[in-house]
C-alpha cells in the first residue's frame, strides 16, 4: 500500500505535472484580475500560463517523465483555463457570445461522444488531431489578443484579435466535425488506452 502511495506521489511531483498543476492554480488569479479589469496583470498571468504549457511538454520529453496522469492532466488544464476565460470575457462583453457558444458546444459534444464510445466499446484513445491542436492554438491567440487589445489600441492588435476569433470559430466547427467523423469510424475498433481529446 505504501509503495502504491509513493508511486502516485512521485507521478504528481514530476516537473511536468507540477507545471501543469501550477497552470491550474494560476486560473483563479487570472479570472479575478480579468473580472476586476486589471488587464495588464491578466495578460501577464496568461503569458505565464502559456509558458508552463510549453515547458511541461518539453520537460516531459527531456527528463523522460511522461506519465499517463500527465497525458490526461495537461489537456484538462488547457480546457479548464481556456473555457473559463472565454466565459469570463464573454460575460464582460469582450468576446462575442456566438464564439463562446461554439467553443462550449464543441467541447460538450466531444465529451458526450467520448462517454458514449467508452460505454459502448470501452474506447479511450481520443488523441488530439491536427485540427484540434490548431483550434487550441487559435483559442490561445484569441484570448491573448483580446486581453492585449484592452492595453493598446494598435491597429495590428485589433487585426490579430479579429483574425484569431474568426479562426477559432472556423476551427471549432472543423475540428468538431472531424472528431465526430473519426469517432464514427472507430466504433468497431478494439479499445486502447490514450490521452483525452483536445
């Protein structure tokens, strides 16, 4: 029993997983600073969260500390952070509601389909596609541009904000349809373990 507890503790204490947990811990401060219109602080915290996201994967490879926990925890942390910020920024009138509805609708759809597939055929390997990764990148760019736009009226920032929000809408639909197509094709394939979709 002690060995099992130590193993779980070591998994949590690996450098990549600690960075992922740090990203989750930054979320309440990021949300609070955004709601209080401290946009400089919000932008700084969002950049810090982005750095932890980039570093955790790099460290996992360099230190050979990849774990099943990390494979599940990392996309969950990303979704939790981005979805919450989309909701907060929409509440504040900084992101159009239609964008946030699409983002939440796509994620909810993936969750429901994943649950159905797992219940029906025990399938868990919902690996992120190139469209899913592009969608996440677009969402990150959109949130960063929206926050930065509150700090400067530079034309290029406004242009990046518009492009990023447009790309988020398009890629949300495309990645959602692609995931549904892949899931439909895999219904009859034997189950395998793997990380959650992003």
